[in-house]
C-alpha cells in the first residue's frame, strides 16, 4: 500500500493563507490528502487560501486543527521535522531525496507525518524533539530559507519519486510505537531520571535529547516501549524503597 494516504502534512502556526492554499494544491498534485494545521494564524477557509488551492479546496475543508504539535502527531509512527538551522541538537538529518526510503520502512498499519514550521522562525527545538527524523534542504547560503509552500512541494516530490514496494505485513509484536506512546515514555523517563538525580535539574533535556536520538534510531515498537516503561516503574519503586 502506498504511504501517501497514510502520510499527514503538518503546518505549525502558518501565518499566510496563500501559503496554506498553495500547500493544499501541492498535496493534491502528489496524491496526499491529510492536512493538519497546528494553531494556524491565518484563515485556511478564506478567499486567499481558496484562490491558491485551485481544485484542492476539499483538502482545505477537511483539514484538521490542533492546539499543539504533540496532539497533531499523537497517532503517527514516523515523523519528519524540517529545519533550516543546524547545530547542537540538530546534527543528524537527511536530505529530502531520502524521505521515500524512510517511508518505505513504514509498516502497512503505520502513519507518517511531514512537519513544517512557521514561515519566519521554523520549528523550535522542543517541537523537533517530537520528530524522529530531521530533514533539511540544501540551498544557497545567500538565501537558505525557502518559502513554506515551495519547501512542502519539494519534499512531497521527493517523497513520491521512488517508493519501493512494501515487503509485507508487520508482526503484531513489531507494531511501531506512535508518538503518543513515545512521548508518554519519554516523560516517564524524564521524571524517573530526575528523581534518581541522573539528570541535571538545571537542564534535564540536554541528556534526554541524546536518549531520544538513540531510541529514535532504534525505531521502538509498542511492546518495547511498554518494556522500557516497566523498567522506569521498577526504578521508581526501588527509589521509593530506598527513601523508606
């Protein structure tokens, strides 16, 4: 089954109605239909968006609105976060031509998301923490930031350029964990490691982001997430016993 019907396009706080309409048109050009808007700053059903959407107005009308990125990605198993800025927590990334390869690894029952940030500031580091794979677009340093709709169009083209056939159904025990399960695990892990003084109280997310990268590379299943949460719970119990 093609990953296109199972891949959402997520725009975080888009400010331009014209951009939203253009993204909708690009989605229809390449066969995508799940548009998700996180706290949009523009009217996605207004005249400007409809003007640029051309024949893709039904996608605008079906677009789902979310209060934050975590809610928009809760049911997704593979999330791509796009970023122009690279640095301390943005060192491991792929280029758009590798998106199709990553999507091909998605189990038949899995869902994916391509996440795009604000027109002016992109995605925050905390928002990128919610994404398993970071994507950056090579551009000239004189003007490295692309227009939102252009960036979406380029990524969608690459995502559909060469998608290998899926190898078959996934065994139940290997069903990938979705973002809701992963974030609950990471928050449990954060609390546990703070309680045993493993994390720095002044900056606990520094080490936690390293663990995020390790587990994201592993591609945890739901069963593996439950096993890890069992470990954190055991550590919690031992810590309480020690306190007594």
